[in-house]
């Protein structure tokens, strides 16, 4: 199922991110949370997805202002469309051996 608030696929009765229960089936155009790579790999993942024609969204989890203020490394969450989700997961797994998988389950 899919949580609209968190933009993520949910494999339980309620969303572990926000606790919502009114989940729906994902549509092929819905953006789903893919992964949050180590800052070192952010650019590489962008390239891999772009090279393979996978459309993606990025969300900086701190916000740009905060990164500048604190000097924290950029942390970015990647979202891909549901129809590309399995493929994007494979691409991500093939390159990073799944070691940077950020599981929010
Ligand atoms: Zn949620």
C-alpha cells in the first residue's frame, strides 16, 4: 500500500512513518521513497538513475539553509515513480550492494 503523506510504500496495516491507516494502492505515477544514500554517493545515484531514464525527485532532509548554517553534509532522500520503483531498487542495489539502504520499516 501507499502513504500519501510520506510518499512511501507501506507493507503493514499502518504507515510506520506517520501512523496513518487510510492507505491506498499505489498508482504508477506516484512517487515512492527509494533510499537515502550516504552523502558521498548522492551524485553517483543521481547519475545512475538519470542514465537509466528513471525519473526521480530529491528532497534534502535538512533544508539548504540548515546545511549552510551547520556545515552538515547534504542528506538527500530519493523518490521514484511507482512504475520505476523495482528497477530503481535494482539499480541502487547493484551499485551499492544494498549497504546504504535506509530502511524505515
Ligand atoms: Zn505516512
